[in-house]
């Protein structure tokens, strides 16, 4: 048995463990908010509109049909499951699988950065539980599986950038990520620069990079034409115009929402209740990263002058640019995620922060970092437990 285990890559073992932990926390759940199952069924029947079962499914009413506005990647992944089981396919199971792959990729990334196995275990525990990854995956709802999928494919793209840097594969993972969460399309130029930087075969790599993005773009234009009759996506703007929290006019991305988002991401505290167990509960609209994921501060260790003068300075700069590019749209969006634990929109940029954390603690994980990781993981498990017991009642 020991000989058999030695032949398995540690990243595979980490992925399996993450899958089992997530499956245990999800306890066989099959979400009723299975928008992606409905979209996969629509694809199999040759159209982009869904058979809308009712108002509990968020879908945009447009010209007499209902459409899913979120990126279609999870629906594409569900196609074989829906082909076999129709609308009885379990969307949450896909989320659990993607969480396992994400942590396997996170472990592999740390290995390629030269992080010790012990420190890698600390970091992967944080990525799974100390962020909203586990919470989103255990529920598998339409909004949450999109985050898990985006984080998974972003980590896979970073793994390839830390290895052979094959342009076509980086572009493929990047496309899967931004077709899960559109914010991540902003990182594509960063990927291209990191693929080319210091690469002797940079022309060939960039040709492969572009060769993937061209058909992805064409398919995206066709998908928009099938839904909206235009080459570009109007889904989120049209939803904003119909949403009670939005406005009949304008864009869902506006500077007027910045203060609200900054308060949500960095200040919003859990609710302390003296009269009933468990005395501390998450606010229904989320809890700030300051309270849930303070271990993200380890990423700041890459900002020392010595690190920025090192051979990895362009990688570090690129990762920080990716953080900023994916954070800014979320900081000016009109909602913070509504019903959630933590700040789920942070999963757009947390894979890049995870990579920076790995680079920052490669030589040594400080004791204060271990303390923050333990705290973040405990809070993450508490959030999953609370949501299961008090909000979803095991369903």
C-alpha cells in the first residue's frame, strides 16, 4: 500500500481529500437552484433559453423566454450528466468535484513554486476552508458553482504558468474560468504577458494562446446572438434594470457602489447575539474578509523590496495586477452577493492571492501566519455548519 501511494502525486491525494471533505459537508445535497442543469438541458435541445420552472430560478425574462445570464461553463461540464439523468442531474456534485480539482491544482502550484509539503498543506487547507470555496461547493447553487468553477480553472491556469507555459493550455483554462465568471476575462492580457515573458518559444506559445481564444470568442458571439440578438452580452445590464436592488437605467458597475462594497469586503462583521445559541452568527448578506479570511495578509510578504528585485518580480507584479483587475469590478458592482457566508465575490481574485501567499511563505511560514490560517479555517467550518443547520436545514 505504501509503495502504491508513493507512486501517486501528492496533488492527486490532496484533491481526493478535498473532494471527500467537501462531499461530507455537502452530505449528498442536490440544489434546487440548478440553473446550469436547466441550461445544459436547453443546449442538448438546441436552444439557449431554458424551460423556466418558476421564480425561484434566477433567469432573465427577455422577449417571452427566460435566459441564464451567468457564464455557461458549468452547464457545458454538466452536459454528459444531463444527457444521462436529465433534470435529475446533481449540480452540487459537479461543484464538489471542481472543489477537489481546485485543491489538487493548488497543491501542484505550491510544489512548482518550491513550497515545502508541510507549508503546502497549511495553504491548501486555507484555500479550501478559509475562503468561501468550501461553502460555495457544498451548496452548489447556480451563483456558487460559478465561483468554484472559476477558481478551479484559474488555479489550473496558474499551474501551467508555473510549468511548461504552453500558451494554448493557459488560454484554455483561462477561457473556462472567464466563461464561469466574466470578471476573469480581464486577466487574459496578464496571462499572455506571463506566457511570453522569458519564454524562448514565446511566439509559438502566443500563437497557441490566440488560437484558443479566437474560437472561444466566436462561440461567445454566437451564444449572445442566440440569446439577445446582439454580438455582445447584455444579460447583467438587463438584469440590473429589472432587479429591485438595481435601477431602470444605467450600468450595474458604478463608482457610487464603492463605499458599500468596501464596507462589505473589509468591515461587515458577524452578528453577536447574547440571548441564543450559538451567540455569534453570520449576517445574511455576508461577513467581511477581515473576519473570515485574515490569512490573506500573507500575500503581502511578496511586496518586500528584496522580492520585487528578485527573478520572480514579473510574476509577482503580474499576480498583483490580476488581483486588482478582478477585484475592481466587484468593488463597483451594485450588490455584494446577497445571501452568502463571507464574501463570495472574493473568489474571483483569491486564487491569485493564494499564489502570492505561496511565493511569500516559500522559505518559511511565520507563526502569525499559521495562527491566521487556523483562525480562517475554523471560521470557514463554522460558516458551513451554521448555514447547514440554520439556513438550509440539511437541504
